[in-house]
């Protein structure tokens, strides 16, 4: 059996990056994470760093903005995965330059992990972010670097926990406090503190963007990470978009709420927000993060940008079809876990 590729994560201590690092270790890859010296000693990152140490992760000191350290790190591995934050996307040109200098990289996975930016119809301010990600795609193609782009669709942890009125804390509550989103309770508009998850209950009401009939894809973060790692050595994914669209995770907001009602044994009032109001909210709010989140949700829940096109072999492959051995968490299974906390 061939040796597993050595994988470097850039942005490995971030939200989705943590899951990818763990999946890489689980799949038996020698795993490296690029970190700054300050990150290793940061109290805010101590839990993540200690977990990585216990897993056997190798830390390489470097910086996305420092070409020498970046190239030095890249020369030690076979695969580079970027999971850097939105505001750093443009800086991936530095990774591309370092990969070209190193000359040894078999696959580069840029930081996308959202809708397919080439097939999404996004309003401002998310238009700029999508354009930046598309620009990075074009730069990778122009340099002839073998790549795989991951269209992960929606993070389950950012949406589904908000169905549970008693759920607090965690990424679901972050979104909960930032947007009146599909299947997000009306508490999304009322917070009692600046901390995520500190919300005031308004009873059994759910705010749904659009008419609730558009199908969306919700994937558990661990599964997104597993599929991503599965793809790094797979010749079927080279220079392709890996779409993570397992059949059991494609569901409309209305069907999602109905499924939740069935599980908790009660009816929930549905409050629909028409597209015109969503666009007005984007224009009127002064909070940029709220604007960005609403714009992305508009793409998913109103435009249907995760499900309104067919995947063609010329540009993409679907993860659950390529890797039927992966036991992914279905939306229903995820809701079953939430019921225990309801």
C-alpha cells in the first residue's frame, strides 16, 4: 500500500479547519498545521492546540504573509489544504506562489467550503467574497496546479441546532443571533447580551426565508472534513469540484420544520420572510457580519444555489457517490441528537 500523502493545513485552527485536521489524522495522513508563534501560546487557541498535540499533529511555524516560511512549510508536504477565514481569501495568491516555487505539491484545496462560487447568484456584500474565491480558482488553473475545490454547502452546526429552542452556545447560536434564517427561531432578532447564544425566547415560532420550498443541503462538519480528506489522493477529484450533496441531506425548510415537529410532537408557527424584505434587511442593517450572513442565506434559501443545477462530469463529482463507504450523518439523525437536548 502506498504511503499516505503528507497534508499541510493553512487555517487549521479555524472553524472548519479543526475538523479537517482531525479527519486527516484519523485517515492516517502525516498532518502538519501552519501556525504563527503567537498562536501556539494564545489562550484563545489553547484547547485546539493541546488537542492537536495529543493527536500527533506537526506544527510548522510560518505566516500566510511571509513567503519564505510559507514555501519552507509547503516543501515538506504533498498536499496543501487552505481553510483560512473569509477576510484572508485574497491572500491565497501567496500560497499559489509558494506552491509554484516548491514544485512538489500533488493537490491544492483552496478555502471555499460553501456553495459553488461559479454557480451561485449572490447579492452584496457576499458578491465580493464569491468573486475573490472565483479569482483564486482562476489563478490556480492558470498556474497549472492540481486542485480540488470543495463545495460543502451548508454547515449543519450553523443552522440545525437553532431548531432547538433550548439550545444555547455553539456555532448554531452564532447564526441564531445574526440572521432571521430558514429554520431559525424568531429569537434571532432579540439578544440579551453580546455573547453568542444569549437570546430571549419568543415561543414556538420559526422564521423561514422565502417560501420554504427551496431545497438546501445540510452537512455535518465532521463529514465535510472526511470527504475532503478522502479526495486528496483520489485521481477522480483532480481539477474537479467535489460537491458534498448526500441525498438524505437535501431538504426544504418546510420539510425540515415538519420533520422537527414530528420529532418533538408539537406544531410550530412558521413566519415567512419574502425576498423583498430580506433584501431590504440587507440594505438597512449596519452590521457587516449580519449583511454577509443574510446575503449568503439568500443564495441558499431563496435562490436555491446549492440545488438548482446538475453536476456534470466535466466539472464536478459528488462525494457520497465517490465514497459510499463513508457513513455520513443524515439530517434526520442530526435532529434525533437535538431531540435529546430539547
